[in-house]
């Protein structure tokens, strides 16, 4: 995040009361440290805390004037002192509220965060701002199966043989994901690393074995300490890293860097082994690409073979391998289509030895979260109508989408263990409904189509610790729809924002709050103002919205901070334009049910 140059928009010194509040907040976020360690990282009185607000919306906290034990002079420290913590609003919904220690802080307390251990060769790519891939991670000796990894968890990165962390980021997977996908894909989204512009704000010190090109071990390595992945998995790391480096180069005219990046890309291509391609994942991507960009509902129903040849096959990513059924777990088209139907991505009808695709589930989370990619493999015989379909669906896919999710409460543990589901994962309403139905079916608890018998596990999940509102004894049977509602009411609500152009969704705590449109009088009722609040929830930047609203409604507009709410903004438009704003918000993908209009005019006509 901090590889690109940023500007410091403002800086100020924290007051004593704010400093105590900051210390308390950080201790809550990082409870593993002792009081003595906090004295070393953030002394209560010595030095000054300087707060820097950056152009990329991050906030950096620097400790100034407390470097008696440092080998560097105060002139080497930097204008604002040593960066100790960074607050990143984009990552603020996970555990810890967006707080990340800098590498300077991690060197004082390496155990501050759980860590991923990687190889010295892999560190070269991370120092180029690439994310950490799972094939490049050593399994911990005490957790070979990666059972303690949580999605959204903050972790540091170390090189095996060197205890000092050199990067910090957010987990992009959970233990369930790792076991399900066989340790493939992205492990950690990097936020800050040694050598970036946050590090450059400080004294630019470095521990033993550190260089801007690579992190080396400082203790002898065993012969068995080679990277545990096969060559194809290492290629995945190289390929991902080189692609990110090439993207960053588009904004850099350095000819030497361009040559180096091309060499990395060529190396990754030459080492690529088609036999190791995840064919199942490729088939899923091709289907979702076709469903989102080529297939319209009026094209259905359609024979599965025709759908595959005319739509799925041309949707392969550019320059990708051919689709080889022998390298997939399905082995044939029919099994693949039935798998899609079982996952409720589409509905099939079988008759006379042929499969027909009846409908595609365009409300499925996989469909909604999939971001189409550009490819040049489309069939040359596609007509103008199909091209218009692509354009139309591309416009639709550019709209942010929000999905409501829930996190299980502690008393659902045994219920989820029986179903072999992760108690730390997030679940949609449909997931909860399917879990209830599956449990009842496997336990033989269904009485009829509507009611289900409650065993001890279900009673715990529904009522344990929350019998205060019951006027009668815990029932022995219940309507399964009512059971679904009770489970959801006891779970912690979340909402997941899928923004076009971003690989990872944004996970936020709490239920989805509606957009508020407030109309107020000004100058004794002679003028009015329309205030729009909460559009950030739906992935809309207030500044961008204000600029477009100024043109669309021919009115003055401005952006202001909401009092008492950190990082919450509102857009103010001159005049009563509430109805226009409501219609306009729907074009941004916000349904009417998510919009509230409040009229505070004193003299209504």
C-alpha cells in the first residue's frame, strides 16, 4: 500500500489526554504485550507523538524525541520521528480496527503479531510490494495444518532463520480455505513492509541480514529448510509477484526496472507447468465469465454441450492453457455441470440422455463477487447482440454490491462441528438455512415439511444463555423458518462489500445501515439544503459523489465530517434535491429499501 509515494496533508502533536487514549486503544488491539514492553514501544511521558494524515487516507503515529538508546543521531531519525503505528481505514473492519505496527515496532516486539514464515528467495518479491502466496509459506512446527489462520487476521512475515519481521498485512484466507483448496492462492495482503515509504519516514535502520533486495537468514539453515513447495507452486509466487510489479511499472518510466520486470515475467512463463494448472478453478472462472458477460437469460434453456462450446470455452483467460477434462476432478462435462447445479449456480434438466441448462442463479455469492477479466479468446462469430450484452453486463458489474453475512455465536459450536463448518467464518442467510436443513436431515429430526425436532445441540444453539425472553419452557419442536430467524438474531451481523476492480471484498462489522437523505431549512425557510449520509457503506466516495452531484443537479455541493463519528462523511447539496438524489442513488446500485428520506422543513407546503 505504501510503495507508491504519498503526501503528508497535515500533522499535529497529540495532547496528553489523547496520548493516554491512544495507548489504551492500542493495548486493547494488541493484548499480547506486557506493560514493560509497552513502556519500551510507547512510553507514557517521554517523547512526543506526532500524527501524520496522508493523502491515501492512512494515519501514521510517530514517536519523536525519545531516541537516547538509538545508534542514529536525531538528524537521522526524520522530521517527524520514528513511525510506530499506522491506521489504515480500508482495513478497519477486521479485528484490531485497522491498526498495524510498523517494522520499527515489530523489531522491538517480534511476537506482537502471529507470523507467517517464508523463504529468503520469496522475500525478494514481497519487498517489491507483492502479496504473500500460500505456496511460499512454511507450515509452523506446532500447527502443520494451519488450523489457527483466520480471514482478516493481522500477521507479520519473517524469513526462516531470521526472527525479525519485515512485513505486515491481512490474511486473505482461513484454515478452512487452506484445507479446502490445498494451500493454493493468496495468504497475506501486504499493508506495510521494510523499504516502503513508511519505513523511509523513520531512521531507515535495518536489523542483521536485511537489505532492500532480500532478507537473509542470520543463523545456519538445515538442509531440510528448502522451500517445501514444488516448482509449479513456486511459479505461482513468481507469476503473481511479477504481474503486480508490471502493473506498478505503468506509473514508472525507469527503463532499468522495466527490463528487470520483463525478465521476471519471462522466467515465470518459462517455468510454468501446464500439468499443475488447477483445472477445476479454471472451469469455474470460465463459467462465471461466460455467465456474467455473454449468457443472457433469454438464451436459456440451452443444451449443456452448446453452452460449453459457444460460451464457456471462448471465455478462457487470454493465453491460458486448453481445457483438459483429464486434468480436472470432473473428467467430463456432465459431471461439471451437475457440480454447478449442486452448488446452486445453475438449474439443470436431464432428459433423453442430454443435459439442459434452465436458469443461472445470478444472486449466488460466487456470481456476485466475480469480477470479469479481459480476454481475447471470444468466438469471432459473436454477433452484435452478444457484444451489446457484454457491454450491458460490464456496466452492471461496475456497480458495488453488498452481501449481508453473519458470524456464529459461541453456543453454535457443537452444531457447526457436526457439519464440519468453521465457527469463525461468515455465513449468508442461505448458508444458515442450508445448515439447518442438512442437520435435520442427517440427524433424522424432520417431523414433516415444516417442523423439526429439537435435540440438545439445537437447543443450545437456539436458547442457551438467552432464555430470558421465554415465557414457556423450551419447545421440543419448531418451525424450521422460525429456527432460522432465531439463529440469525443471535449471530453477529456483518456485511461484505464487493467493489469492481478489487480482488478482495471489504468485510465490515454490523448490519447494513441505510443511506439517509435529510432535507433542512436555511435562512428561515427561504433556502434549503439536502444532506446525504452513509454512502461510504456502499463503496461510494463522498468527494466523487459531490462532484457528480454538482453537475447532475446544477447545485453547489460540499463534503463535511459528521460530528462524533470517526471517518464518517456527509455530502451537502444546496436546495431540495432529495427525490433526484434518491433516483440517482439507485443508478449506483443502492435499492430503494436502503434509502431513508427525512424531511426537517419547518414550513412544509
